[in-house]
């Protein structure tokens, strides 16, 4: 099945965004002038302050969701482990019962 034009365009845009974000991060880490520029932008302008407040609000909203998702993942993994243990014990019980039946028939 061939992907549609929209899907291809979205994937291409995602690829370009990831490349540009990686480039910007590496430039921020390795170039002190870029780091100074971004820090002065974030601290000196109204837009920078607004972005910092939005990031703070986003962290407040996302952190409980992250904790809830980690809790749910741990619960699901525990259920799956118990299911696997139940399946294994059932398998062992069937093996033991099968051996007893073959010994009784002889």
C-alpha cells in the first residue's frame, strides 16, 4: 500500500524538524556565542519570559501525567508477569499430570 501525498509530506516535515532541532542543539552546546544569544533572548524580552512561563506551566501539567503513566505501565507489567507465571505453572501442572497418567496406564 502506497502512502498518500499528505503522509509523505508530514513525514518529510518531521524529518526536517528533527534534523534542524538536532543542529540547533549541537550549535547551542558547542558555540558559546549561540548560547549567550539564546540566554539573553530568553531573559531579556517579553517573549522569552512568556516562553519560560509556558514551559513552567507545561512542566506542572505534564509531570503528573508522566507519573500516572509510569504507574500504569508498572501495573500492566505486573499483571503481565503474573499472567506469565500462571501460564508457566499451568504448563508444569499439565506436564506432571500427563506423566502420572502415562505411568498409571502401564
